C-alpha cells in the first residue's frame, strides 16, 4: 500500500492491524523487556546513568530498525523507513521503558498499531 507520507512503513496499513497488535506485545517483550535491560547492564559499567539510558535507547533503537529493515526485504532498503523505525518505535519507545515504564511502552505500542492505520491511510 502506498502512502502519501513515504516515511511511514508499509506494515502500518489497515491490513496489518492484527499483526500490528501482536507486534506491539512481542516487540516490546523482546526489545524493551529483554534487550534494553541487557544493554543497560553493560553500558552502565562505562557511563553515568543518564548517558547510559540514552546510549541504551539508541542502541536498542538501532537494533529495532535493523531487525525490521532486514526482515522486510533483503533487496530494498528504505532510508526513510529505517529512520522512522529508529526514531519512533526504536529510540523513543526505549526511552519510555525507563519513564513512565514498561507497561506504558507496551500499551502505547499496541494503541498506535490500532490508531495509525486509520489516521494515516
């Protein structure tokens, strides 16, 4: 599905609504409840707490974007989709893990997968 805003990844369409809901729970479980704490344990050894949180969010956001871009299609790399995935569901959602917390991150991710398809398409 083509969108007027090319930076929006294609999985945000209405046809992917149920997939999006499950992704909200599964991705948050993997990235925010497993990867973020593991990264933080390592990064905390080398940096002050605030810097550790920012670096951890950036690393997990990068991994999040790479995971989506590699699995989406091996022959087409979209810089705009990569940047969108890194900034919003990657970096921003990893920061939300720390404040207000993991439950907020999971809820927001699921809610966005319900709302975005109707707002953006």
